[in-house]
């Protein structure tokens, strides 16, 4: 579920909607679980009310018969309600009764024990009563004259006397009477013990559920503490089972599967060893001294295969395949563990992640084995349920296509398209749950882009064009599946054009971007919108192009379109970032190959873009931004006082903001003549090199003041030390070896290069 759907559900139940997605899910789980607990409590309360009503009726009868006994029981009940839970448990332990359950259950257990004891006392007292014959007429006794008006008491005495007269010997009951009198109490004890056992079982299930749910949520949230929490869950449940002497608390297959899943999420070597140890312990469960009393399941073995699949090596993929073969062997000989389509998908994914040509070949072999096993089960007609679990689906095909995409093989695109065509053919059959979706087409495009073939962008765009036609495929339960492209489809093709060496690559990438923008603005319910990655890929393609004229102006127009789209849409995905601005500045800096008009236009675009960054509306300049701006001055302006003044002003601002990186230091040396570089450093606050009368190329980045580089990212700190400014290295001359004589270099006047320019960017 999305965050919006979760918030709607929270609003319906009048709960807070703030926080991250994991917090929203946890809030809903707590609410629904509390509702379930309340309902169960209400049911238990209803049962308790019914029992209390019956007990009240019995107490009323007892109060009518024996008022002294009733008063004593009421005082005992009041004392029990005042006791704490530990005190109640101590009393139960002393009586040899179970101590599990809530406080109300503990009190009820003690009450029933007290009532039984009082009943025994009352029976003994009634048996001891012996009325002589001469005292049977109560009306003749003067001491009873005061009670003649009490009809209730006279009725009770009449009933007692009638019972005594009917018994031949009230003090010596027969054995049949004792057994018959004890039989109802025994039946009541059995029902009570079964109720207590059911309460203990419910309690154990509740505790296991809460601990399991906590671990499951941590695994879904990719919490790094999930593995430790799962280990704690297993240990806690085992201790509880030992303390309560109840096997209901022992961890089961679900708990051990979650433990292995947590190890799989961690993906470290230690986690893999721990997962293998868990499986070895479960497989050795026949030994009761070391066993876990849990039989291995297909879900457990799938979790172990997932651990190996996350490693991404050939050895791990072979181990995952060995587990799959073991499951196939057990299935063949009638074992309870049978591989499902999920098992085959995990094994295929393990081969897909190794990133070599061996991976997709092994993945296709496993896919063919899946179809073979499924056809055998399907034609046998005996295990229809298992046939549904083994039915091939889109996941296995998409994983095999992804294996070809990651291999980087020149044949990856052709193989991926062949699998895509096979999916289209199988979509017409009712026996398979296979039909191409957007992921299938996107993975096929990725396979073409990673094939490193010269025509890869063209082939990828052909697949995209087929996807733009919105192909339709029949669904399994009726209806039609309409496949549409998404943002990733366009971004993958645009990135392929950006990396291509074809002359028209930049313009083709720009055309795809304009097509996305036009579709988004024209269609009412358009869902495909370009994001910052789309714009930055197109800007990068234009900036690196050697054939596009006036590329600085094109990059500026694309950046303006991005800003306009962000203002209209208001989405964070379309907000220009620092990469987009820096790419525009880089495109301006590499416009020096054009004529004077193109240079002037590129310089104007660079100044406007840099001023927009300094305003801070969308982003602020960083060390790379200052370096690109100084590069624009060095490449687009002739050596004069105006260039020196503009470069000095930009460098001083860079020092004040603490953004002097390696690129900035190199480019300021290109902009200024050597005689002006050291005085500029002195004016900004670093005069050590000037006082020592050092050369310009000898100043290194680590010598500069700390406040000049405090805000520079770690990757921008390294000084590249261009060859034109590096200190010349002396050639080592061995002993008894004459130095080589180098002929003098005579420069022609037409090929003179100004001092301080390396020529790399021109």
C-alpha cells in the first residue's frame, strides 16, 4: 500500500497521519490488533459474566442456607481482589495450580478452590448434624418460640429434617453414594482444566504472534537490527517454553523462516554462516538432544537460497542450485518438501546477479527445467494444487531477461527479445500465467543498452516504440492487460543515447525528452513525467556532443523548461538539482570550438545560470560550480584585465564560502598569469607563498587555510594538478650513462600557446 492509502485508513479510524511509512503501518497494526484483543476480551468477559451469574445464583442459595459461610467467602473475595499478580501466583504455586493467565483468571482460579473447600466443610458439617427424636418437634421447645414467625428458617429446617429422616445412617454413606457425589466434581475439574489449557494455548499464541510480527516489520523495513531481534525472539521463546513447561511457546517454522530471512537481508559472510547453521540444526532435528522439533519446509529452503542469491558469486549460485536440486529429489521420491515457482525464481536470480555470460545460460537451463516439471505435473492430473504453485509466471521470465541484461554480452539484446517474444506466445495459453508487462519491456531495453553494440540505442528505441503502442495481452481470469511505458523506459533509452558515440545521439536524446514533455502536457491523465535524471541525462549528452552547434543555448532552454515544469507541477521529482546547473555550465565551458558568436552566447548563458544559482531559488553553487565558472572564463574569454578581474572576484567569493576545491584551484591558475596568482592568494588571506617567493605551480590545496575548504565535498578536494602547472620532474640518469641530447624545439609563431593554458579544454 502507498503512503496515501495508509493515511486514508488512519483518518477513518481517527488516528494520527504523521510519520514515515513504517510508523503508519505499525500504527495500523497496533490499532487492528488492539481491536482484535478487545473483541476477544469482550467474548471472554461475556463468558465470565455468565459464569459470574451462575456463581451468584449458587452464592445466593448458599447464603440462604448458610449465611456464615457466605460472609466468609465474600471477605475472602475482597482479599483476593486487593492482592497483586505476583502474590496471586505465589498462592497458586502453593496450591499446586497453574500460574498462567491474567489477574482475573488467577482470582477466579483461587475463588473456585476456596468454594470447593467450603463446600467440603459444609458437607462434613451437615453430615455431623444428628437430631434426636424427642427434639424433632420444634414447636414444643420453649427456646424456639422466638423463631416460629420466621417461615424461611422453618422451611430450611423442615428440608434438613426430611433429608435426615430419609437417610438410614447419615454418618456412614455408602460407597456408591460417595462415588456418585464425587463424579460431578470430577467432571467439573476436567472442564476447568481444559479451559485453563485453552487459555494457556491462547496466551502462548498471542506472545508468539507479537514477537513474530515485530521481527517481520523490521525485516520489511530493512532494519539492520532485524537479525539480532530474530535471534532474540528464538531464544526468548525457547526460554519461555522451558520455564512454563509448555511446548506451545517453542518457535516453529514461521519463526525460523523469519530468522533466515533476516540473515538474508544482512548479506554478510557471518550472516550466511549463521543461516547455514540454522538449516543444519533443523535438518538434524532427528536427534532430540540437539534438534529444534521443527521439520524443514520449502519456505525455509527458499530463504536459504535467498541468502546465497544476495551474494552474487558463482559459488553462491551453485549452492542455491544445489538446494533446488535437493528439493526436486525429495519431490521425486514423495517427500513433503516440493519446489515451487518461487524456488526456481530465486535460483535464477542467484545466477542473474553474477554478471557474466555464464549466468544467463544457467538461468535459462533452470527455466527449461521448470517448464519440464510443470508439464509433467500438469499432465499427471493428480496434484492440481501443486500445479498452481509450480505454474511459470512473469517473475521467472523477467529474471532471466535481467540475467542477460547484467551479463553485458553482445548477444544480450537478441536473447532478451527472444524471451520477450516467447512470453507473448505463452500469454495466449491458459495453462501458463505468463504475459509481458512493463518490467519485461524495460529489462529488454536495459539488455540492449548494456550490450555495448553500436546500434544498441537504435534497437532500444525500437522496443520503446513498441511499448508506446500500448500492446494488450489477455489476463488469466478474463479481461485485457494494457502495457504502457513508464519513466524508467524513457530514462534508459535516453541514457543509452547519452553514452553513444553516434553523431546524432544528443539530438535523439533531446527528441525523446521533448516527446515526454509534450505527452505529459497534452494528455489529461498522463502519468509519465520527466524527472531530474531525465533532464540531466539529456543535458549531459548535449554538453559532451562535438557536433551540436550552440549547445549552451540548447542546454539553457532545457533547464528553463525544467524550471517551468516544476513550477506548474510542483513535484519534487522535477525540481532542478545541482547536477543540472553544473551540466549547463560545463556545456558553456566546452563551447570554445565554435565561433566568436557562439562563445559570447555561451559566456552570457554561463553568467545567467551562475547568478540563478547564487540566488538560491532551487539550489546553491558548490565547489564544482565555481570550478566550471572559472573554466568558462579561461576557455571563452581572451587574456586581458577584464578576465583577470572577473576570475579574481569569483575566486574571492569562493574563498569566503569555503568552496575552494581542486578544480577551482586549477582553473584560477589557468585564468590568471603567474605574476598575478600569488598576489591574489595574498589578498584573500594566504601570503605564505608570496613571502617565500614560490612558483605558482608549487601551491597545493592542502596548504590553503582551512576556512577556504571547509564546505568542499570529499570527492572535490583532490587537486588534479594539470600538466601545464605541475612541477617538471627531473629525469633519472644512471651512473656511467650519458644524458640524452634532445634537439631544441623551435616554435612557429602561428602555433604559440598563451602561458597558463593546457590546451586540454580547447
